[in-house]
């Protein structure tokens, strides 16, 4: 079977309904303004912004961001206990994760349980429009390199691309220089959004619900990684169209939204 057929032509390519298709077009037009691509145009300049406004942005972004109101009626001090909030750790070992541990990690994060069919992450109105991809950059015991879909009902891995080319590594790392781009880790998770599903069920509002779900799934995977003492790191620095196309996704209806690198901890 031609691997280009997996998601590019066979999934959601037929017209549905004039109103729904117009909604899809509206969302696609907006979404495509958000994509990252290698910018070769050095003539473009950034817009001028008031320095006072930039100072406010700097104050209210980053790890110390605190969006407090200017005016409020009163203050209530909450009982405070020491707690540990674990941030992402982006140092990765070159060691492989065993197939058993990898299976436990993916099932714990994304797969429905057998008892009540719940997943670790929530979905607005039970939408669940995500395609969860696993990128394996090196062959290991029991698992070849390639791109896999995590089947969230059964926990199986469905291979949709059986080789990792320099082009896909370059697009996932936005590495446009050098002859041999390197992945940031031995594994990555890709979150793709089924735009047509969101629009059919929720209208244009479904796009927002889909993005919320990606955030929830990303957090679920982060917590699972930390529970198993693995490193993980979220990145939006990838070439959306090329990475999606090289992953055998339909880049129009199944855009790649977020990449989360993971692996064993390194020094």
C-alpha cells in the first residue's frame, strides 16, 4: 500500500455540507496564520510597540507571571503548604526506553481504561478529536523507527511511516542548517487535530475545544513522564506544513499542533 494514502487522501477529503465546509475554510484560514515555517525573508521588520506596553508584557509573562487585577475588594490569605511543582526537563539520554515501559507510559497517558473507558485527560463535550503520533527516531528491540498512531481504544501502535528521514527531523527541529540534523531526543509525541470532526460536532467553537484538549493531553503526558522519571519537553518550534506532510498527515484537515519530546533523563 502506498503510505501516502494513510492520512493524506483517504481521511476526510470528500465535501460534507456547504455551511460546514465554509466553517472549515474559516478555521483553516485563521489556523494557517499561526504556523511556523523557516523564514528566509530578512527584509521584514518587527512592528514598533510602545516600550511601556512591552515592559508590562515582560512583567506578566514567564515563570513568574502573575496576572493580578489593579483593583479588588479585599484579600483572602489561603493556608499555604509547601509543594513541589515539577517543570519540564529537557536533558535526554541516548538510552532507549524498553518496549514495556514505553507501553506503560503511552497507555497511562492516552488510552481508555477497561473499566469505565475514561482517559487521563478530559475533552470538552467528549469531543476527542486528537490524533496522537509517536515518533521513534532509532530502531530498538521490538520497535522499528518510524511514525506511529497511538490507537487510544486498544493501546496498539499503528505504523504510518516506516523510516525517519533527515527531512522530517529537520522539520521537527526547525534545523535548516547542516547536512545531518539531529532530533532533540530519541522519541517525540505529536498532537494533530482533526479539524473536520471538531467543526461537524461543535461548529467553529470546536476549534477552541480541540486546542484545549491538546493542552490537557500534553499535561497528562507530562505527569506520566515525571511519574516514570522520564524527561519531556514541549515545543512549537517545528515547520508545521513540512512536518505534517512528512508524517503522512493530511496537512489541511489534520494539522500538527504541538510536539512533545521525551526520553530517558540525561545529565
